[in-house]
């Protein structure tokens, strides 16, 4: 298990790091100058870059990055929004309309949404690699993936992975470093997810 994280570190490429630093700077400056449309543009490119990493595709052309970025965002929204609307938003609205206190609404909604959100928490890291390999037909493979993610090995893997993703919080008061560290942590995480998928899922 630890070897996967070590190997992922060795697979980091200087040219990919350079691209991520440039994107980080672009996102930072567009946020600083409140050019949010440009921020969105670079966020789409960033997501396209991540999908390229998951696909192990070295075609970093601008058009290709934009297309993959949009595909990646659509996939995430198709996974996240139905669960959020059904198990978080809808119960909140219904309970508030029924006159429940805010405290009770929060507790009941948390209980209702716990299992679906836990599924997202477990599925997304390996599901996004599956999406990179199979496109939107990966939705048909969710049942097969569930068999793989319900294991002690995967739970240990996912725990370490999310600890890596939490490291950037130490830079929260330094805006650029916080942006850069988040982007680099996600980049490293994609490398790790890809290796885990190839070794234990594929």
C-alpha cells in the first residue's frame, strides 16, 4: 500500500509541475483582480489536466484540456447533484416547511444524508479513474466498483489519500500557497488513484 504512494511520488513530472504552477498563478491573479470568468476558465483547464493525468494522456493542448475539463465537471455534477438534491436539499426544505426547528432539521438531514454522502466519499477517488478509462459508460460499472471499495485495504488507502488532501489546510492564511498546495495535492492524489486502480481494480 505504502509503495503506491512512493511510486506516485516518483511519477511526478517536472513539465506537469510547471503547468500546475502556471495554472495556480493564473487562478490566484484572476481571483485577486476579481476576474471570475477567467477563474472559471482556468478551473476548467485544471480539471481537464487532472483528467489527462487519470487517463495517462500527455496531450495537454488547450482545446483538449477544455473539452476534458468540461467532461470531468459534468461527470462530477451527475454524481454529486442527484444525491445532494435528494438527501440534503429536499429534506431540508420539506422539514423547514413542516415547521421543524433549525437544530432538528440539521440533525435529521445529517442522518438521512450520511450513507449517500459516505458512498460519494468512498466512490469518487476510484470512480474518477474509472470515468477516465470508460467515459460516461462508467456509470454502468458502479455496482462492480462497490465490490472493490468495500474492503479494509481500500478503507486504509482512502484514509491516507484524504490525509494527503488535507495537508494544504496548513497554508490557509497564505492565499497563493493555499491554492498551489491544493492543486499539487490533488495532482499527486490523481497519480496515487491511478496506480491503485491499475493494481487492485482493473
